C-alpha cells in the first residue's frame, strides 16, 4: 500500500502502523503519490487531503481518470472540519475515510477491510475476465465449427449432384447404346423377313434364314451386354411376381432347341409345375445363360435341364447338366469373372462375350441365391442355380392354387 | 385396310415397315422424325394407327406423345411405340397403347397392329 502524507511524523506513524501487516511505500505529496501509483499500482492508497503540489482530491481525481486503477481503493485522511469535503470525496472515488486524530487500531481496521474488499474484487474480476475469455473462445469455436459444417454440407450437396448427374449420364448412355445397337438389327431382320415373305420357301432363300438366325444371335449378345452393363451400374433389381419356373424353363428350351439341334445335341427338360414368387426376368437370365453355355461348349451328347423345388419349399433349384469337355477345378472361380472363357483343348473359338456366367452370378446375387459348379474333365459339367423363395408369398400363391 | 403413319428416323427400318404394311393392303404414310409427323398432322393428316420410334432428332417420340392432344384427329388413335432405347418395355408409356422392343419380328408387328386397329 501507498501512504501519501506531507506531514513527516504522521506519515511515519501511519507507515509504521501498517508495516506490521502490509508492504508499505510512502509519498510526501500528491504528485509523488501519483507517480508511485502509476509506477506500481498498490492494493490501497492512504492519502491526506491538504498537500503541496497535488492535493488529495486532485490525486483521487487523477486515479479515477485511469480505468486500470479503478479497483485501487482510497482511504482519505480528513480533518474534523472537512465534513463536506470528505463526503464529496466519498462520492468521487474515495472508499473510506479516517478523521484525525485516529488510533492505530482504527487505521489498521479500515485499511484491512479495504484491502480485503480489493482482493475479493480482484479475484472476481479475474474470474469474470477468464470466463469472458472462455466464452469468446467458445464463440469462436462455434463459429469455426459452423463454417466447417456449412462447407461440408456444400461439398456433400455437390457430391450428391455429381452422383445424380453421373447416374443420369450412365442411364442415357445405356439408352443410346441400346438404341444404336438395336436399330441396325431391326433394319436387317425386317428386310430378311420381308425377303422370305415375298419369295417363299425356295432353297435359294436359306440365306434369308441364316440372316435371321445371326440377327437373333446378335440380339441376344446385345441384350446380354446391356444387361451386364446395367447390372454393373447397380441398376439390376428384383421385381418378383407369380411365375411358373417350369413354364419358364420350357420356354427357354423351345427357344434354344434349334441351336442345340444345329449342333446335333439332345436338349432334355425335366420339369413339372412350380408356381413361385420370384423375378421372371432374372430367372430367365440365369437359366438361359446356363443352357446357352452348355449348348455352346458341348460338342456331342446332350444338355439336360432340371427344375426342382426343395422339400421344404425354401429353394428353387435349376440344374443344367451337359456332356461337354468339363472344367478343371482350378478354373471354376475364373469362369465366373467377366470376359473369361476357358477354351477347349483344340482352342476352338467359343462365340460369345464371356459375360454369361458373370451375368448369372450378378442376377443370383440380386435374387439372394448362389451358383454351384460340379464338373469332371472328359465327362461334363453340372451347373446348379439355387434361388431362395420367399415363404410368405408361397403361402399366398398356395392359397391361389388349391391342391397345387 | 387402314391408314398407318410410320414415324421412324432410320431409313432402312422406315422403308421396311412401309413396304410391309403396304403389302398387307394398308395405306401408309411416313415421317422422318417427330417434327415431320407434327407437320403432317398440322397439314390435316389423319391416321388410324401410329407406329412411333422414341429416339429421333428435332422432336423425339416422348415429345410427340406429349403433344398428341394438340390434334383432335388423334383422339382414340392407338400409338404403338417401337423402341431400341428402352431397357424395360413392361413399363407403360403415357399416350402409347403398346410398347415393343427393337428388333421386333414381322409376326409380332402384324399381331400388334391387328389387335389395335
């Protein structure tokens, strides 16, 4: 604390009294007092009023003019006759006063109280300003997070729009490619058919038949390729309905019969009646590709197609067995890959894009089914497509076919 | 005997269809794209049935179907869409009585026309 008193004896008296409990500095007038306060703000200023160079009230005014000294309490030493003055000073920035003459005890008490108050104020002040800093920091953090979120949102929206555009681009590309491949096929097959109609069944017109067979083959290739691209683009979805799996297999056998006959193969179908709830497009894809493959790879003998529903009605099983060259076990994984073909021993080119089994696998994935391969080199192969059936639907269709 | 309008931008397909239906004894008009077809209708053309391609320049099949209401003579006239660009022909198209996927055989074409005339 700082004692500002021009009377040397009084100054000493006060300083010595306070020195017991506090660190005390002294000044002989207001100016010196101000200098010392500015140099090192004390916890308390004890000041006389009447002093040379700068009076006590001038000192107080100087102190209160400086915001950083706002919490430094001032204890005024006042003469009895200074009633009005000390009351005024209380209003202008002094916290307490002592009327001369005063005792050591009173001096110590009042000084002690003011110090305690100041310390408490300082602690509170520090606390508040710390909290203010914390709040500001928090506010900045929130602002940063908000900006971060806004940026992420904008990015996510961009990504979503990109994905949508890409998906639409893929879809329109598929439409375009499909159209570009099918249009010439249409022109070719129409003309060939017109030729046949106009000129009858003359042997010279076998060419027209061949054009049509090639056209149909080409159409199947295009269909397969487009289906594969669609499957890869994630556009293949199961659309189940009531379908008789056996009728479906018989249709396929009828369609591929001529192809088998052309190669001197027998095509057997073992199927009764199997109404079930599944996607006929996907089932057709699976069975047609398996039968087509079997016929392609079998040089002589037969291809057999079996349709079974398991005893507990949980699975539909299509089994295609051929008397072809067989597939070595180490190739079983490979042949399911797109564009993979295992040529036969004489390296004869097997027509097709090599996508058939990859497509079968895709379609079975969508149906929740699986493909089982069994094959012996030199004897033949058996491919079994297993498709799980939805039980609730089965109940529904069993109701529609009593005794079925 | 009916008046058939073939709307198809592919030369070979268009000529084949015209030849086919003329052989069958129908009166056939043709348009090279949707715009050509609209112009023909504006000029007073009145078909009993329309064979419509979808992917064509200037005015495509979709737009043609959307604008068929502008022509009172088209009320009740069946439109058979024959398209190469559709992946799923089981999805109905507004304004079309039937959707066929290219390449379609002559038998299927004739059956479709016979069923709708």
